[in-house]
C-alpha cells in the first residue's frame, strides 16, 4: 500500500521506452502503462531511492505552461542520496543540473535544455523517504497556510522567505499528502 501523496508527471516521448530506462537505471515500475482516452498514456514508476512519479505522453502534445495563483509552480525531490538521484534523472530523462549553495546544503535545479524542470535536495530529516513535493502558486502564502489549517490541513513548515524564490510553506492535507504553497518572488 502506498501512502497518500500528490504525484508529479513527466512528459516523455515514449512511455514504455522510458519505463525500460527507469528499470535499467535501478528504478522500478509501479504499474503497467495505461491509456486515458482523450488525455494520453501514463505509467507510474519510482527512482532507485523510492521517489514516485508518472511518465506521461499527452494525446495532443504538451499544453502551454499555466502560471499564476492555483497553478503548479515547482516540483522538488527530497532524497537521502542527492548524487545517486542526480545520476538517475540525468541518465533516464536526459536532464542536466545547476548547483546552488543554500544554508542547509546544495540545491540542484534539474534542467531540460534551458528550461528548469524541478529541484533536488537532501531530505531535511533522515526519516523522510524519497518523495517529490509539489508547490502551488498562491496570492498570499500566509493566508493559504491559514486557510489550509481551517480546512483540516497541518502546517509542517513556514511561512518562510527565500531570497529570489519567494515566500512558501508546506502543508499535510487531511488525507496525509504533503503539498507546498508559494508566493513567488517574481509574482
């Protein structure tokens, strides 16, 4: 049984071929590929550390990027072994990375060409298993965290400010899934 979690999707040209690369690089398939009529083809997989994500190929191609309040803003992998995770995502998805020194260690930005696709860092605690954390853009981080609490969520961290990034926090929703909220610095 998998714990409740939000799941990130990665657009790929071929779901089955990429799933084979996942397995060859030490990851695993979590389910058989499936078609969602009118939407596309997907398959849930995990990296070698257990971080779950879905491979996805849209029937009509990738939609334009959505921005603004309510849009998914960022995906971030928390892992106990950042070096191994970097190798996996670079080998399987062809990503490159940039490194940034942060107060709590190195932060890696996964890139597809010039496009930033997500972040990767050492999990803030040794008891946190590998997981992808999604951040949703909000108009007001403090208000979003308060509203989450009023609706049964638990604030796990924040609000916090990161220069050049924005104001953010992390909630555990009433079913147990973690989700981040962020007011980007540029918004």
